[in-house]
């Protein structure tokens, strides 16, 4: 066992599917861009355009609107959630998109909370060819923006890699804002799978969104990034994760870089509460048996639980190499066997720097009430500055509580 601990003290006392229908869309309309309106119960037949209309026989379904969309266009979900759901699985396959001409999927003005519903993977009631995959699949190198909608009840537990709500595995760039993901499930990435699988690549940005009660059988109850040989980049800001679960393995809310993948994850001003995993990282698992970089700032972790790292696990597992930086954050009431709040370098190699952060009331059933460092034959490098530790407890060794 190798443990190295550095304390940086301030001048004062030391006080974070099946093949679906085709779709696409943009946030800021580019010159010549078109808005195509899609309705949950559209009745148009072989349409050549998708107008905003109250005439059912002229209303496009989501599949029809998405089959007509071009780079830079917007698909407007014109049915509010309280009036009906869009039920099925769809793919974003429009070519020639870019950061300046993405495809946008969002509600039009006056429509609130449209719902894409995966129907729990069931065929009965499914409005597309099948429902037993990701609700949305992002195509090769596509740039897609989605905002202002709910994606729920997706079930991608039978078709391999990819999230229950959204899969971004083919080099796509996905931006998610002001969305809600609830009760989605998958093998990895209960809500979103980003760059998961050998050769997979993806870039993901999430802002002002909510993830609740999503489930992964193995990795990333809500989001899976850069696992199984994939290479992923993800940024999460101003978002809330609650009650998500990685049943058998790691990353109750987010898993970053596992099983030979590479992942870079930045989390800003977000809240994680009541998430859990069966192995590592009740909220976030980073660099577990792989190479991962995680930066957390201005975030809150409370009531999360896992055997290793009630809130965060870093650089765990054989071959794990995690780099974790936490600043201006709060960890309270988290529970783990090792590392009530954070487990660093447990059987792997973890480098962890924390500053201006508060740890209170966290509990470890074995080692490290707040932080467990370099346990299980692993290598942990820990630097702590200007942080506060109070009321944390552990029944075993290596419980770091501050000086």
C-alpha cells in the first residue's frame, strides 16, 4: 500500500435498437433554415412539408418531420406533454451538420414539456418500428441540439451499448439543455450513453437539466462517458441528478472512463442526491480500470451511497488511473464502505486535489469517513487546501478528517 498525503495550509487554520425512424434539427436558425412541426398524433400521408396546423391530416408525425429535415433546420415538437406523448425510437441521420448548422429538436413557442416516450421497450403501443432501443440515436458525426423536452421510459437493456434515452457513439456532438430524463434504463448509461464501446467517440454538453430514477445495469445510472474502449468528452453544468442507480457496478449518476476507455468530464454547479451504485462511486466513478479526468466545481453531493466512494470514486480498480480536482463544493451525508464521500486510488492509482470544500456527516463502514486514500494496495496522491471536515466517521483506518 502506497499513500502520499500533501496538506497545503493557508495562513489561517485549514478549514467537490432497433433501426428507428430518421430525424434531425437547430438552436439558432441559420440562413435558409426551415422549421418542421411534428405532432404526436399526426395524420399526414407522405408529406413534402411539415407546417404548423390544426388540421390533423396535414400534421406530420415525428418520423415524417425528421425524414425531411436538413442541416441547420429545426424539428418543433408541437404537442405539449399533457396532450400526448411521442412514443417510439428515432435516429438522427442528417448529413452535413456542423457546430454552426446543427439539427435542433425543441418545442415551438407556446408549447411546454413535449415528451418522447420509449414505452418501456414494449412493442404494444409503439408508434415506430420498434421501441426496444435508445429513444434517440445520434448518427455519425452529427451535431444535434435538444432542449426543453422530457425523455422517459426508454429501455435499451437488450441491444448492447448506448443509453436508454440517447445514444451518441459515432463521433457526434450532442448539446442538451433544459431537458428532463426520467425512468430510462440501459446496460450502460441509463439516460445517455456517450462514446461507450470499442472505437466509439462522442462529445456531450448538458446544462440546466434533470436526471431522476434512471438505471444502468452496470455503468452510469444516468450518463456513461468514454467506457469500454470509447473516447468521450462531457461537460455538465447547472443540472440535478437524483435517485439514479448503477445496479451491479459503478457510477450511480455518471461513469467516466471504465474498462479500457478514456473520458474527460467536467461538472459545474450541479447537485447529486440519493444516487447509488453496486461497486464504485455512488454519484460519479472516474478512471476505474482505465484513464479518466474529472473536474468538479461549485457542486453539492448529499445522500449518495456506494461500497467504494459514497459520492465519488477516483482511480479505483486494477489499472485504474484517475485524476480528480474538486473545488468550492459540499459533501454531506454520503455513505460508503471505503470513503464515505470520496475513495481515491483504491487498488488503482488516484491523484486527487481538493480546495475550498466542505465535508460533513459522511460515513464509511470501514475506511475513510470523508476520504479514503491509497487503500487496497493502490496508490493515492492527495492534496487538501482551505477545506472543512466535520462530523465524518469511519469504523476502520485511513479516515482523513483534516488537521
